[in-house]
């Protein structure tokens, strides 16, 4: 259960102010149909994080124990630094038209926006760290939903009340603690 709870917390915090959270806001404002958007985010996240988790599990089998420990420790420390850099939504990522419907447009846009994103990279690292694929994927997906569903349902009201600097600092601290903990266990 530790892998599930750690994955949920880290991704929920890391997602605050992230480009995919901004994309959620854009989708909600553009389509004004929250439930197909929420479902599109859920499916895109499950697919994306299952793939990322599989990569993390694969890395665990191919790297030696000592090498993996160093890679993971340094990856978590790098994620701590990366979390402090606020994201901007690229214009290419924003959905211009709902040619394929709200759900499919959301699924595609969200899946592509999440590629190479810090929460995807965190999922790879967490799956490698815990070697427990499904609790990590379930936790990172829940964390993603905890951060994005309120934005879709409440829009701008949520993002204006949450102090993103503090949230980013807490997420960075968690990544740093994980990184130092992994390296110290060596």
C-alpha cells in the first residue's frame, strides 16, 4: 500500500500547475461538458501511466541493484528540481475543435500532453523504485485525477485559491526526500 499512497501523493502535488492541469482548464472552458472530459483524462492517464510503469518495471529487471539505486536516487532529486519549474500550456497541445467528440479529443490531447511530462517520468521512477506496477499506476492515476477533476468541475476558482508555489515546494521536497532516502540506503 505504501507504493499506492506515495504515488498518489507525489503525482497529485506534482500535477498542480502542470501543463496537463492547464489543459484540463482549457478543455473545460472550451467544451463545457465535464464528464466526457473527466473520462477522457482517466483513460488517457491509465494508458499513459501503465506504459510508463511498464518501462519502470522493465528498467528494474535490466539494471543491477546498485546501478538502479543510483539512477533512481538521482532521478528523484532531478524531479525535485524539475517540479519547481512551472509549466506553460503549448498552443499545439490545446484542442482547437471537437471534431472527434469531447471524450476522444480529451483523450488524445491529454495523452499527448502527458508524454515526457514530469508525472510520466515520476511514474517510471516510482514503478522502478517499488517494483510494484499496478499499485503505482493506480496511485499515479488517482493523483492525476485528484489534481485535474476539480479543475474540470470548478475551473478557474480552484486554480486561483491554491498557492502553487507552496504545492510545488512540497512536491519537490517529497521527491528530494525519496531521492536522498534511496541513495542513503546504498
